């Protein structure tokens, strides 16, 4: 079974996003970019399936600017076998909407015929949490979102999902889309020899037009602003003082 | 303009707080019809009918909807979509699973986590873990969205609106429920609680989390946790507050042994009063706390519990 893993190049998890002065968006010029953390978890899960013999090949795909090739090299260094880059934007600040990404991924799925797609549940830039579910809809496949455990059993997958009330375990028919939550696994670091090897692994370059997908956004971004600030209050010196302040504030 | 709102129904019961806040967010856009789906959903439908601003309630009772699987729920919504301009749900994990599927089936973009409704096409939503607020204008014929309920006021009592049973939709037959692991608790529900006490990595162990729980119980509060505490196994996943966990905005939020990573702040910084207890006086949580107490949580928290 082939496993397809979509990965996104996003602002690094440790970098604080800053809104551009003209309100046009978040400033990404000269900012450290990395693989979306949830996508790292997805790549790791796919590699583990291959190591267990449940998957035969892991294909990473990224849709965005050409610099996303670096993100794909990271996936290859972790252990993916090959990669597909779909260039869909020229400007670093262009975010391709999940619907357009899902349409491109649908075309990639039709060409590659994977038995399973593992995606990160959410990108930490637009916080949409949508691409996996949208891809499942377009393909007419089952979906298991927010996975914390994944087991392949013949032509089905048993997936434990993190939900508001706790955990839910479902069985989905394969092929299916699984989206990775935080506790599915702890992704490995790529070793230096594997980083070197990754440079020789195949990376195909395509464009959105190759798949006939229009990536024009449906949501026009009118403005981007900083949230209302919250300033530091006071430090209290003792529990008694804290209790007094909370009583004054009327919250206890 | 007409709005179809998927009510949050779990095991036959309506989450009135989340559903009501979503109604409050949307009622300015037109008549709100609430859909309650479940293996049993009649009682939930009758509860939804008493939310102020609800014009009509549809009840779809079928075992197919008993476990909130995305495929049948999305098929049901898509079947009803023709009559509505807005199709929405409170931004729970169920809705985040279902609504993008609905949107893609309708060939429209989903608008997740709406925190303000500007007009029928224009909405605000937080991005980058709440470090920026974006205003987006949808050009789609139908708007499919989820509502960040912590950003809206609770709905009052109204109605009762008429309740109408509807037939179940198709069964896509793609997935099956196996089991739920749901902790039973007498504490308030985290996202609607008026007070929340949360513990972080500093609490140190699952056993020591009892200190956090004791304070919560004294305050009648819900218990929350940082990602670090959940990842370390100190607290269950459904307690996580933050960018990818729950978003809360209680009257009182007490953060204990939590450093205050931006991903955690994203889930609680709209709380009315924030208290931070941490031994590290440089912890970022103090930059947003109204009242900060620098000290050892293992002595200060039991003392606080005793003195309340």
C-alpha cells in the first residue's frame, strides 16, 4: 500500500507571527520557515507504517511556493521515498486555500492511487483544519480526523480520535484520509547521513495548471490586524493578597 | 437570508451553551433553523427550540447519527443546504470534522472559527494561534462556517420554536463507530465554565494534578491543562486548552505551573480575569496575567484552596 502525505511549509513553530504594518497579512519575509508540526507527525506515522510492513512506499507532496521543495527534502530526510512539488504561487505571502489544495491533492491521488493519505490536522499558519476533510469529500472517501492512534487491519483502518469529550475509536474503509493530532507519535529528527541521502531522492516538480486546478481564493482577505492586546497586571506577594484581589475583582 | 445551524448533540443531549452562542452569533443574518441529529435527538430539538433567536428546529433521529460520524452527518447537511445561505455549527471537534466536508461537497470554502460576524459575507477569524485576526469576505454562494463560541454571548430563553422531524439522509457506509472513552465528571464543562483552573508541566505528575483538581473543586471550576501537561500524561487530552485544544473565555482563569507558550495563550487570553502561579518570575504567562504570584505551586496552591 502506498501512503501519500501532504506537507506544508509554514512559519516555524517557535517564531512569533508579526502583522505587517499595512495590514495586508503576517510578515513572512526573512522569517524562519519549517514543516508544519502536524505534517511532521503525519510523515512520521507513514514512515512507521512502512517500517512495520503495512506500507510499501511513502510519497510526500507539497503545494505552494517553489521554496516548499525544502520542506519536501525534510520529509525525504525523515524517510519518505519520493516527493512531488506542486508550484501554485510565486509570492511567499500567498496561502493556497484548503479547497484548492484538496482539489490538487485529489488529482495527485488519482494519479498515484495511494491506499491511505495521512495529513496534519491543521496548519499552524491559517489554522483552518480543513484540507484532509475536504480531500475526503472530493474523493468520496472516509475520513478519520484528529488521530491519536492508527492501526491498519486488512482493508480497514482503526483510528482513535481526540474529540471534545475524550477519545473516540472508529473503523474506516480504505482508502481513507487520516489527519494527525499531536499525540499520534513523536516525529524523529533527520540524521545528517539521511539529509545527504535525501538530496538524491526523486522530487518531481509540477504546477497547479498541470492538474487543471484554479487556485483563485474564495475568501478575499480584507485586512489582517493584531489582536487586542492584554497588558500585564500586578504581582501579588502572598496567597492572602491574591485572595483579597480576587474578592475585590468580584470573581470569587 | 436563512441560516442552518448544526446543533451540538452528544448522546441525545444538546450542548445548549455552544449551540446558543452560535445562534447569538448568527441570528442577525436571518432566520436560524437548528438541526439536531442523533440516534435520539427529539429532546435535544425541544431544548434547542427554547434558545432565543431560533426560528425553527429540525430533528433527524436515526442510529446513523448516533456517533457523530462525519460522512453521514455531512450528507444530511448537504441534502438540506439548498434552502439556506449560511450553514454553520459551533466550532467543536465534531463540527471541525464535519463542516469542511460539507463545504467541499458544496464546492465552497469553509470559514472556520469565526470570531465576529461583520456582514452576511464578511467575517473575522483568528490565525497564527490568535496572533493575528483576519477579516475575510467570501465570494461563495453559500457560506459554510464554524463559530468560535468563546467570542459570543450566551443566548437567552425564547420560543418555543416549532420542532419538525425530518427523514434521515443517505448512509455513505464508509466508517463505523467502535467505542468512546469518555471520562465521567461532575465538574462543569470546560468550554462553558465560568471558572477554569489549569495545570501545566510544572505540576510534575498525574498524581500531583490532584492539587489542581482540589482547587478547581473548591471554586466549582472546570479543569484545564497545557499541551505539555497532556503530552506528559498528567492530564487527559480533552482538558487541553490552546491553539489546537479548547478555547475558553471564563470569568476567572487560573494558570498554575504553565509557562505561557503562545499556543496556550491562544486558548485562554480572552478570559476576563487571569491568575498565574509560577515559580519562574520570567514566565511569559505573567505578561498577560491580571494577578501573578511567584512561588512554589506545591505550597501556594493548597494554601489558596484552604483560604478560599
